[in-house]
C-alpha cells in the first residue's frame, strides 16, 4: 500500500472540509449539523496498474483557511505529497487567493516535491443558475495549464468530480512513486526475487 | 587540484553487516508495499494500520489480502499485555543505566537527550519484534546498549519483508534455539512436514492468511510494548532520579554529571513528592525553550488583559461565529479544562500525554460538532487563552521530542500540529493583528507585550526527524555526536580504515575519483551532527565550536591524506592506466587483461603504502 499525505488549502468557506467529507464519508451537510468531527481523515482508493491492483491511502489534513492563520500553513503542508488548492467558483476573489496558495507552495515546497491540484468548488450552484458563476472555467483552466497544475471543477454537494479528483491525484502520485522506486532500485522492477540465494543461509544445501 | 578519495557513497555502510543488510533493504523496496514513512523498514506487509483504536479508516481493504484485526481483538491484546516481558524490561534498565554513565562532555540539551531516546525506541522496537518472532524468548541474548548489530539484523531478516519471510523462513538462523523455535512453529502451523529442505513450498491462502494474522497480532503487541516502554522509561527515570541526587554529582569532574542532571530534573525539586512530574525541568539545559515559554505566557497574559477592553472581543477576533454549536458552554469549559489538566499534570509518558491531546481533539470535534479546521483552530486558540493551562507549551514540545517518532504520525501528528499551530499563533501575535482603535487605547506596557513575534526573539533548536529513519545506524551516529571527541575521531578512523583496506576502495578509485573528498566528508559530518549544526541556538556555544574544530581538523587531515594518495598514485601508476575505462570485458585480449592485472597490482601496493603511511 502506498500512503500519501494530502493537504487542503484555500480560503475559509470554499468547501474544503465538504470535499473531504464527500470523499471519505460520501456525505454532505448543508448546515453544520454534522456529527463528523474535523478529525484527521484517511481514505483508500484502488488503482489499476496494468491489471495489478494498487491500494493508495490518503492521509488528509484539513487546514484553517482564514487569512489570519496563513502563516501557520507550512506546519500543515510540511511533508505533504499533494495539495488540493480549493477555490469557490461563485466568489470573485476566490481564485486569486488560490493563486497565492499555489505560489506559496511553489516557492516553499517546490514543484518537484508536491502535486498541486487546483479545484473550483460549488459547481452545483452554477449548474442551477449560471449567473452565479463569477470565476470562469477557461480562466482557471488557463492558469492551471500555465502553472502546470492539475485542474478540475467539483461539487461537494452533489459529489460531482470528487472521486475523480482523488483518483487522478492517486494515479499521479503513484506514477511519481513508481519512477522514484525504480530509480532507487536502479532499474529493478519491484518484484520480489525469492529465488536469490542468501549467503547467510546456514541451512542451505550449499553451505 | 583534483582530489583523490575512496568512494564513500554510503555513510551507513557497515561491512560486517553488508550482505544481510543489503538483502534486507532490497526486500523492503521490492515488496509491493511502499509505505511513505520509511522509518518502518522492518514493519510487516500487513502493517498498514498502526493499531490505534481511534484511528479512522476508510472502507476495509481486505481485497488486497491485508489481514486486519477487529477493534475488539486489538483491545483484547492490549488488555492481556499489561507488563513488559523481562527481556524488554531489562533493556529499559540498561538504557537508563547508560544514560547515567558519565560519558558526555557537557550537559545534554533537550534535543540531544531526545535523540538518545529516539534511538533507544528504534532499538527497542526492533528487539520487541525479534522477541515476538522468536516466540517470546530472547534467543539471541539480551541486547546491550552498545551493540546495534546482529540481533536486530536477524530480526530484520527473519521478517524478510512479509511474504518472502514466510517462503524462506530459515534464512537467518544462526542460532540453534532460533531454528528449533521456528521449526516447531512451522510444523505445527504452516507446513505439513518438518523438513530441512529450503524449497519454497506453496502455501494455501488460509495458511498465508493465518501467517498474516500472526504478523498483525505481533505488530499490535509491539505497539503495546512500545507504549509500555514509554511509560516504564519515564516512570523509572522518575524513581531513579529521586534516588540519585547530589551524592552522585560529587565524583569526577563537573563535566561528567550532565545526564544525571537531566534525570534529576525529571523530578521536581522536592524529593518528598516523587509523583510530581514537571516537564519544565526537562528543558532546564536548553534555555531557549524556557525563554520561549516565558514569552508565550506574557503574550497569553496580554491577550487576557485585552479581553477586558471594550474594543476587543476575543470571539470576534478569532472569528468564532455564533452559528457554531458550542452547546453547553460551561460543561464544555469544564471538559476541556479537565483534559488540559490531564495532559499537563496527570500524565507522565509522552504516549499518555498524546492520548490527552487526542482526547482534546475528540472532545472538541464531537461535542462541539465542528466540521472544519477553520472553526477547530479558532476554538482551540480560544480555549487556550481562556483557560491558560500552565506549561502547555512544554508539554507540547515534550511530546514532539519524546514520543517515539515512528508512532507520532497520522492522527496523532495532526492533533499535535493543531495544538502546536494554536500556540504558534498566540506567540506570533503583534500589534498589527489588532485594530488601530484598540492599539491607540493600549498603555505602553501593554503594547510592549505585542511588540514582536516570539519567533523573532527566540529560535528553538531544530529537531531533524530524518535522522531517526536510519535505524540503529542513526542511533550510533547520534551517540557519537554527543560523546567525547575521541570517540568521534575513532569512528571516523575506523570508518575510513575499512574502506582503505578493501579491494572495493581500490576498484572504486579506478572508477571514479572526481567527487571532492571534502564534500563526502562534510556530508558525513553534517549527518552525524545534524542536530547541533542546524541549530542556530548553538551558534555561540562551545560545543559548536568544538564540532567545528573537529570537522575542520578531520577535513584537513583528509585533504592531507588525499594529497599523499595522489602523489603516491602518480608516482607508481602508468600514465595510461585509465585507457581501459570504457572497454567491454568481452573485447579484451589476454595481453590487455594482463596489463589490467598489473594496474590492479599497483593499485593494491599503492593502497598498502597509503595505509602504512596513515598508520
């Protein structure tokens, strides 16, 4: 099993926690009536690597999104493998705030060390009433492309694209890890070589 | 000038263990399980869950063949394991005795002490594993604090990373007791015949499942042992600390009492109250923490003071909205207060304190029904300010330093990070964070409290967690770091001598002599002394100066050796010795092979000359 730390960043009320709850519990609470605490959450997903099933476990760290806690964020995204930078597509300034998170991550963690996924949430609101959309899909997509980020629009309320988002991160992280491991092993394929004789084997017939 | 050096590519290399170790490490990477936290190289295939009862898991992953114990089963194991076995218990005694050895040049800082503890936890973890895999007997003999060797490598190998361990069980048996134990188990549970044949017999899924289950039970038991270990160490230190007071300090020089100081300081000033455990005393040798705590208390007092102003509302300031279902305010205050009390006053071991932190987390997230961390953090800060628990900072740092790092992960780390973040936030409050109206009304002394962030005034020592991921090698490194100069020097000499005298080094030199020696060497030292080196706190301390001197001495010596090497080398080697560098072996003629042999001979003699010169 592969285990990855994933951190959620974004302004408060963009729906970070709702996304996690949808992903982990497959539930959505409109008002804060949930009995689910803001605990540490983890969830596993399955990937398919050429017929081989791979289990990926996400360790999900929610962060406080308020501006006043911004300086504390490095404590949370330290050692994270992936970051979901969430913005609200019905809030004009929301994408700009997300951009500052992306910049911070790029500056402090570095592109190579973290997979950044830009997520525009509250798609359901815009599907009902398109006038509610204040951040264009194209603009965000363009930005993500420029910055080399993964990008998607989701709805934690309806569950649209939530699973897909985590699935894609899982695949991306798995690919990265696979490359790393292969490099570490100097081209070794990662199979167990049980036939390899052990020189320490005192009971072996050759000893 | 190009420097010439043996290729010290892996500072962890221990030739005595080379074969076993390399197989062990390989197996870890080869298995499909790649746990991000690589501090668990000897953890089994099934060890996906660290056995926490309150750990929130997603859907069961049984499809992957992972065996998981139910919560009841885990609880049962924990209930049935109330005491550490003798062998493990004596390890703790040895560790404490070792701590008391007057072998350190100066009082250990909390970070250094922590590194000793972490190294011990790793060792204990490994030994506990081996103890269990030997069916509850320490067949390999009691471990000593000085050896990090064979015993644990056996353990690692016996394990052989999960399935391969099942397939080739007799690999590591160098001890007859070991073998007998395993064979007995094998014939009774896994194999129909007790043959000595090392052939890989196919196991049925049931058998594999059974084996996995045994492994999983062992893992849970090890977790339990580790918890008991943390408890036992700190309780024993508490007792021992009371017993050895000033008389122990008399002999030898003042330099030799630092560790005892630390232990004594585990107990409060008065020996008549052995139960009083004051974490603060542990930090005595590291004034930065004391200073930080004092400043934090000042800030906390300052904020409480602000609450009396009309223009300041803590709830508004922290954005605690009224929509938040805080429930019965008073009972909640009482609950949180009692959890703080438990954390600070009633628990001793880092594990117990961690449990309190988790309890705090649970109380706030379930009782108040907080859904996101936006609210959680605000409310946590609110409670810390309102209840102002004394020494919360020390307790938080204590968990960070003394909880076994391999276990301080996932939900534990998250809860602790939240607490840490709350304290950091309070510490970083300045006048800029408050409204101008309010600031205008404040008296000078009130303003002074919020003049700057605590982190601008005090820098806490950096604790490098990666240091503990190298198992026993890491521990010996750290021990060397904190021991006398001679030991450090010796370790380097030994290290280098091993390489110099091996053929490997000769061949290695032929292959690559480009990397500058200084880089390699510096890397080694930067690893061994990482704690001290990274800490700005030590910038003025004599210890740091000493390390610096050590480092530069060694560097100089190494440089000197390299010049000698290169002179000898140039004097004896044919000019075209590198001409076969890119040749394929299959294309070589006999005459060329002979030439290569000559070069090899010269390299050997050169190497001997170097060694002699060195001696």
